[in-house]
C-alpha cells in the first residue's frame, strides 16, 4: 500500500511519447533510450513514485514484468491527460480503502474540506496582489468570512453557493487587469473562459489518474 513517505520522498516522471524512444531496465534503473540506444533519461527505481506516459507508447512484456517487480506504477495518458491504460502493481488488494469508500457517509464533510482549501488558496492569491484598492481589500475580507461559513453549511447546495460567491469575488479581484468579465463555465464566449475550461478538464483527468493510482473506484466516487 502506498504511504506518505512514498509520496513525499519519491519522484513523479512524465514521459512524452516518441516512437523513436524506448523504456528499459538497467542495473535497477529505469532508462529511456533513443533510436541509437543512447540514454536520454536514467532514474533509480527506488526513487520513482509513478511514471506518466503521455500519448501513444509501445511497451514489451519484459517491461511490464519489471515494473511490477519493482512496484512502479505506469499510467498512460491521452494528450488531454485522461488515463486510458495503467499498470498499478500493488493497489488492487487495497480492499480496506475501497470498503471505506463504499461505506462512506461523510460526503458533506469531505466537500467542506475541499471547498475550504480552495477558498484558502484563493485568499492567499488575493493577498499576494501588491497594490490593493479599498474595494479589493473589502473583497478579501468577504472571502475570509465565506471561508468561516463553510463549517456551518447544512448541505451541499449551501456549500456550492458559498463556493460560487467566493470564486466570483476572487476572479473580480485577482484578474482585475485582464478585462475578465466573470466565470461562465462551458460558455466559451471569451479566451479566459475557454482556457479555464480546458485547464479544469486537464485537472479533472489528472486527478482521475492519481485516484486510480491509490486504488479508488473512480466509477463509484463519493
């Protein structure tokens, strides 16, 4: 089972697909070589947390055998970062985690935790602005007040309202110099909303890949 030290001390590798490159194992190292068998990347297996491979990539049964032997997760991603195949050596037996996922009754508490951390990050970014007007300082104070309200939300709809208000104030303050007229999901009526939609799509897919790494059932959710 993956542990906190694994996450803190090991490294994540991203490899973009290239038909001229191949992955190999050599002396307890994961090695990426080019068409001339020249080493492009070499990394000790003991220091690898996970390998993300972006795009199409050919693998051999020997490679599969070695990644499982060295407990190195391989996750293959589309260019949208959506996972389409994975080799996860040791998470399939994590039945305790899935049991907790299936029997979880703390949906609202988990949602509060996620939303409060999102608002905290927004506050940090708003405070980081060098020159703040009276209105912007007031917006920061309002967002801090909304952060406190998350603890007292009675249901997810109320929590969504708090998140929406905080985000509106955040976008108005943080993107004040970009003529940003507000967040309108899925509308794509300006470059800012288009890029945010793309960014959120990539983030969603990447989070899904990481949930699979730990052994969560991504079809069930919370």
